[in-house]
């Protein structure tokens, strides 16, 4: 989950390293550090517990070098501290390493290295790499060969960058389960764990594959496998704009990304609606109509908000295509020795396309002969490359740790897939046109909800000091309730639980009181009367209620109400979710939380 940057070229590396780390800080922000070297050799290192801004303030003016690496950390081994911050050095301070991932046999390696005289300065597993690489850096040994030899003894996951003061014209990077991207400049080269650190400097990037190393010099790069076979990587072009990585006048990235959803939904839909045949055009699936008709079940795999989007997607597929569908946490799926069926379509969901648990689930399905599609936002990401086909979201970069626009675009992508499958099966042209029309209307309807942001801010301020909140919904509304509770707890730290509205009387109703408000999803659908009855049960126990609804309930049944535009019943959940994003955001602001960087969390979870 941490962030890595590296530079090799004629310029001073430090400004790029600090700026790149600032752009990667959403991947981890408990400590940060940089190391640079130059033509005369020797390492200069600065690292601090705290944010990248703290590091920048600590770096002296004369801290210069033409080759450098940097890191922003999310702790896995060892508490946040100066000593546990990266880069880590060997005993002679010749080798510097920054590392994302987990070294599973670190204790065993540490013991061996200690016997050989290594002295460790940190509690991290990552420091093992610096000592291990140094142990292979004999006279005349190329840094790439030393890194390759060291990695041959490592069990675990890594994205890493290595600097050698004795070979100051290069950085060696390697990948296994954690992303590394090369950036190609004009007589200079870059590397990072995410393209967001690179887009100001280059649009030409190369994604490393698992088990691949690269030696990066100012005049180019060379890639190879861990067993020293040369590989050939062609650059691809990044199409995201630089202003996607700025707040653009908003107070936080999260608020900006919430307000970007009309545009992100338009991009997800762009070129994919086929009004002539009342269906969706999804060429990236790499499956023809005959193959799709053979599918008997759909299994969706994701983590966190991606899992909840998958639950909404499963309902869309069952309703529109009448194919049994189910969403399961990818982190659970990969460990339970799942039965992989030939006639089941597996779909992996990940904003970053690098979520380690989801990637491992994809690999487990493929190992057992299953067919996997990806629904991802990041072009060229590991999951996108691993899958047999899929749907790119085109939502644009999402910087805030809590997902909003990528979540919404994921559900829209599932709606397109459900429409496509439905029209291949038994969904009528009339129903197809109904869904196409509703999808086209979504961006404008989202704008209507966003126009209520100030009113929702006032509402959120009145509930922000609650000890906890209950979120409830029925059938289509239940995944929305789960995502709403997730958002509130993620960024405001207010305890939140989500339950099916029908399940309240089977236990959770015992919690209801004036001190525990309930956010209730009350769409104007076939279950409206049942939902209103549930509101009555809560009010009978003095519970306060915020209703998210199409029609305002009787004042005796809801203390407050946020109205959303009516779509088709299958797509209503998309719009019902938008007020919950705003509610969580404004509650967090009222509580003075660090909205974009919530405690204990980071974006793009690339470790278990």
C-alpha cells in the first residue's frame, strides 16, 4: 500500500522525489523518506515519521543528487517511526532500498544475516532486503545481478527500488505482487508504484509484470526475468490529465470526486449504449453471444466498496439477465478452496487493478481453469492484464482513500453488463430501451442530488456527534446501506452498521433508541409499504430517522428526508447512494477528520 518513486537523469532528483511522494501519499502516510546519490557516489538519506510535508521541511537545501529513490509508508511491520521509515540501508550505507509488500520469510533471513554480522536498525521486514542485496554486491557485480540473487532467497510480495552508491548511474526496480511502473522521459527516466507520480513528467509508461526486474538509467531501461531472461516491454500512453491530481478548488479530493460523478458516469457509458438494438456494446469482454449464452452463473469478487458494488451488480444481473449471480469478498474466496465451475463467469472488481487479495483470487480461478473478466479503473494494471477480458471504468484518477466515483462507475459498468447479458437472453427490446434511457439520464439526475450538498451538510452536522448510526435497506437497498455505512465509518470514524430492513426485528432492533439514529433507504418501489412499516417500528422505539427517498414519508415516520430523482427500479440504488456519500463527507468535515487520508487506511491495498 506504500508509495515508491525513483529518478535517474541529469537533474536534481530531490524535487521530483518529494513531489512524486506527495502525489502518492494516499497510498500511505505514516512516514516518508528519500535517498539520493550522484556521480561522486555516497548516499544522502532523509526520513521522518509523519507526512511528506514533514519530510520536505526536513530536507536541507544542499540535499542533491542525480539518482534517487523515495517512499511514503503505510505500516505493516513495525510502528511508524523514523527508524522504520524507508529507505533502509545496509551496514556500510552503500545500498538503499524502498519496498512495498511483505517478506514472509523475513525472520529467517534476518537471523542468517545477523549471524553473518549484519546489524539491523529497524523492526521492518523491508530492511532485510538492503542487507541481503549488499551481501551479493561483490567486486565487479552488477547491481541488477545482486538484486536478482537476493530476490531468489525471498518469499513474499514486493515492489521495490534499489540504489547503489557504488553504481550511481542506475536504479534497479522489481515487482512481484506490488505494482512498479517505469516512466520514459527525455534523457531521463522515472519509476513509481503509480502513474500519478509520473504524469507531470511523461505520458509514456511501462508496467512491469510479476517476476520482472528493470535496470533504469538516464538513457533508457532494460527488463528481464528473475532467472535473467531478457524481456521486451513496449511503452503505453497514459491518457489521464494532470489536473486530475489537483483538488481543483474543492476543499478535499473526496468532495471533488463526489462532484465529478456526472462526468465519470458519462465516460463509463460513452460509446457503449446501442440504442438500435436496446443493448450495450462491450467489445472488451472478448466473449461472443454464443459463449455468453452458455454462462449459468456469475460470481463477483472484490474487497470493501468493490464488494458492495459487486452486490449491486449481482442484483442487476439477476434482474435483467435472469442468471444467478453472487458477490463474495475476494479475500475470503481465495482461502476457502472454492469450487470453480466451467459454466460460471467470474468477475474481479478493483479500482486500482492492483488489489492483492483480488489479484490472488483471479489467479486461483485461472489456475483451476475458470474464465475471469475484470472491472477496473486503471488501464494496464495487474488485474486488467491477468483477466481474459473486461470493462474499463474510465472514471479518471481517484485520489481520496474512500472510493466514490469509481464505486458509482463500477455499478454503471455492471448495469451495462447486465443489459448486455439480458438482451442476449430474454430481456425484451422494450425493457432494453427502458434501461438504456435510464442510463442516459443518470448524469443529469446525479447533478440534481449533488445540488443538495449544502442542505446535506447541515443535516450531517446535526448527526455527526452520534455514537453510532444504523443503515437499513431492503433487497436493492441493502448493498446501498452497506456502502453508506462503510463510507461513514471510513472517514468520520463514527461506528456504523448496515442491516436488511427486514432483519431489524430479528435482533438489531434491540439497539434502537433516541441515541442511535437510522439512515433508511425508502425507494418508491414495490416494497415501499414494507419499508414504511419498518420506519414505524423504529419510531415506536424513539429512534431518529433520516430517510433517503423518492417521496417524502409522513413526518411522523422520518425526522429528516433527502429526496432523490426516480430512475428505473433496477437503477435506483445508484442515485440513492449519492446522498450517503455526501452525508459521510460532511459528517467527517464537521468532526474535523482528515477526510482524504483516514487513519489506519490507505488506497490500493497491495498486501494481505
